[in-house]
């Protein structure tokens, strides 16, 4: 049945493309005003009739051909509305109109207006177009002024006059949802020294603390009662990871470990914390279970291995099952995997999954054929197709690829594809920019770093650094006409 459906879909696409080419391309005689001399002009004494349309279903940006009578031959005389939203009309030829389905056309009613638009003849389809919502990129908060010097400021997500609108977001960000409150998204910004709360309960962004020194990551203990913030400081006895308590409303701070130049810390489902040091690429293990049972000092961590040579900046992302973790090498543009040894309760030696040491570029592919450019933060997301197929590993790994200006996906088999970004090629050839819309056709980012996923709403949140904004990837929102 699946093969039949795919074959049918390909046939419809072929027929639609062929019709468009024949009706609006080859053989047509249009003047510089878009008037087709071979089609009959609109006759205001006759009704406009909509008899059919193809395809019957689709989402925003879907090519659509509407069939009927008395559409005329002049683009300037024709308007199409789908679900109350105005469509972009590309061609008209008497008995057919070629257009694109607009966004948020949820109800799907098709209406064609021909002639003087203030007193147009109207034709309507008897059945609606089946509009399918799709994932798009939108903006949650922030703005960038012409100078790019907007201040760091607490405030609302959106404010028409911007006098109480959250702004700033200049630095590389790291994001993590509160495991006990999916309406609270915590964010650190490198070099800003603050800990921020993006609160979806009241649509505000607030700096909750300002007493950190280059905070690089935020995570939570297994029970969710404690937050762990890492710091990138230069001394061997500097506080590299700090513990904050939910019971004290995150107002306290206790040093967990003291070490040099920590780029990030992650908690394993078994209760260990893993963190690193940039200086020599050390990968450390710290047992939180022993710590909470009253037994470990802030130097009681062990080095498991070293990642390559000195000066390797990386972050650690642990699979929800704890079976393995990815080590994202930010400044050398590749991703390693480390498998977990449950007998020893620690990770084994790392091995390459995708990318190539020191080689930048933009290439989707598998393994060493992949090219990345400053991958930053990632998150594991369950794939429903993997669950249905009974796969052992049911999670994909989504990550920001900062200087490729994209969100990319790493499959369990080591395949990397682009999920969002680098769109709108019709505007200019740049892969970066600020454009909301379709994930690949329209959307653009500019140096995205932070990435978080809310499973309840199936939505991604992105810290879009150079755009100074917080972006979102989710299904089109159901808004009123």
C-alpha cells in the first residue's frame, strides 16, 4: 500500500508539472503585462466557476492548479483566497489558475475573484482544500537594530513600541528546559555572566543571576532538584561547575568542582556528571551520588581520557537511555561518540561519528564525508518512525551548526542531513539572514548556537546569535483570520 501511495503521489506531481508547463509555459503568448493572448478574456456577463483543483491536500507553499471557467487571461484581474488567506497567483489561462497555497490557510475554502476587485465576480469550490499544517520557523523574542547595539534588557517577548521588550542575546547561548516545568527555559550566554529564564507562562525573559564567570552550560540532576552551571575560567582552582537548589529558588550557589576552562557539564541517568577542560581536552567524571551522600570534595573527579590535542573546545550530550553520548567538538568541526560501560559506570574511549578534524564546510552525508562548521549545542529527539519500526535506538540528534547557519540532524547510523535554515535563495546567495517561514525554502538563521526541545509541544527553540533573537520551530500556530 505504501508503494502504491508513493507511486500515486509521484503521478499527481508529474501530471501537475506537465499541466503547468503546457498551460503556463511552453506555447503561451504573454505580453509584458502578463496577459495571455491565446486565452479568452474575462467576460463579466458570465459567472466565474470553480470546478476542481489539484492536488487535494498539502501545506503552505504547495503548488495548486484550480480548474474552472471564465478566469480570463490577465493576472492583474485575478485573486485567489484559500482558507481566507490570499494566495500568490503565478499564471491564469481561461479555464485554469496556477498558484501557491498561502500559510495558515487552515479551513481550506477556495475562492476565485476575477475582474475589478472592488466589485469582482466570485467563484467558489464546492469542497475545501485539505490544508496540512507543517513545521515553520518563527520568532519568539528579540530584535536587532540597524547598528546591532541593542541593549541587554529584561522584558516581554513582544512589545509594539519596544519599551518593555526583551533584547540583547549577543553571545553564544546554551539552553535547557526545566525537567519539572516545561514552561521554563533556562539560558546561559557566554561572556554575559548571567543566567536567564525564558518564561512561557507570562511571556517574559529575565536575568535571574549575574554572578557567573563565562557560564557555558546548564543541566539538572536526575531528580530535577538541582541545577548545574558550568564556567569557563582560567585557573586550576577556579569554580568550574556550580550547584543551585530548587528548594532555595536557585538563589544559592555551591561549587561542585574546581578545575580549569570547563566548556560544559552533563548529567548521566545513573547520576554521574561528566565535564571537560579546554586546556588539554580532558574528559572528567564526577559521581554526584557520592557527593550527595556526603563523600566527595570539589577535586574528587577522575580523568577518563583526553580528546585530541590541547585547545579542543567541546560539549557533552548524553543519550536519554545513557547508553552513549556525543562529544561535539566545536572548534574542530566534528562529532565523537562515547559508549557507556554499565559495569564500570563510566564512558569508554571516543570514536568519530561524523565530520573531519579541522575541516570546515557544508556537506550532508555519512561519517567522514560530512562537513560541519562550528557545531554547538545538540538535543536528542525521539523519532516516531523509529519507534514504529522497532529500532533499538529511537532518537535522532539535532544540533546547531553555527557558521553553516543551520539546524542539522544526526541519525543513529551516522547520517547527517539539514533540518532547517539556508533558505530563500531567491533573495540572495547568502546562507545566513533573518527569515521566518518554511524550514528549508524560506528560513534563515545567522550563527545559531543554543538549542532546546520541548517534547510536550514538539517544538525547538534556538538562540540565534547574530540575529539577536530567540527563534522557534514548530507547527504553524492556529491563529484567527
